[in-house]
C-alpha cells in the first residue's frame, strides 16, 4: 500500500482511503493489482531474463489490457533496477531531476519498492509517494515529478506508453523544489 509524505510539512498520509483521497485530489491515478498473483520465484527477483519478463506480463495480462483499454496505452514493457544494474548510480542521478512529459507516466510495481516525487497543487507543494508491489500510479502529463528507488534499491515495474515521443523527459527547473 502506497504512503505519502508531504515535503514542506513532513506530514505522512497512510491507510488506503486517505492515500486514495489525497492522490485523487492531486489528479494522480492510483490503483491496486494483486501482487501475490506473481509466482513466488519472481516476487524477489530483480535480475530478469526475457522469459521472466514475459511471465510477469502474462500474469498481469488482464490488468494491463484493462488499464490500456481505459486509458489508451498502446505498448508496455518491464523495467527492473537493482544493484546488479550496470551504472545504477549514474542512472539514478539522471532520474533524480524534476521533469515533465507530454504523456502521463504510469508504473505498476510488481516487486520491490520505489518513490515518485510529484509537484502537487500550490498549497501542498512537492510530495513523495512511496510505492510497493501491487501499487499502480500514473503521474499526469505535464506534472513535474521524478522517480527514485528506496533504501533497498530494487524494483520491478510494468510501464505503459501511448507513444514513444511522450516519454521524453523535459527538464523542469523549479526553484520551489525542496
Ligand atoms: Fe518521468
């Protein structure tokens, strides 16, 4: 279950109803997939073969096609990051810069953990969404954000896209970022 931390106040928001209510108000899609559908051998595996990736995609085929049908995604793939990812530190440095996209950025976490840092409305400012397996989130198009890993530095997620040009990160230089 996702948890929220508001950066300006340090306030934490927990509990499914509260998290859903908060994200809904910030126009951030939040849904849940049953992560335990995944075979046990894949729940803690972060270096994946093509066969593993296909197994994850087929396990969640119903959820993926339902989400894609509702929201217009045309392609999807699996991203896996862990200490065994070459240049993980460099990659994270690149990720950890506030940016926007021309399409929404959707991630369904199937193993591990991660954080989206998102710019909320004026009153709220930046907030962290801490995600775990089963959490599905979509950052709206043009909303400033970035993604990073949590202390365990490992994650597997399904990414869904409308078109390749939409994923390009546009840097967003924000003096308000804390
Ligand atoms: Fe992004």
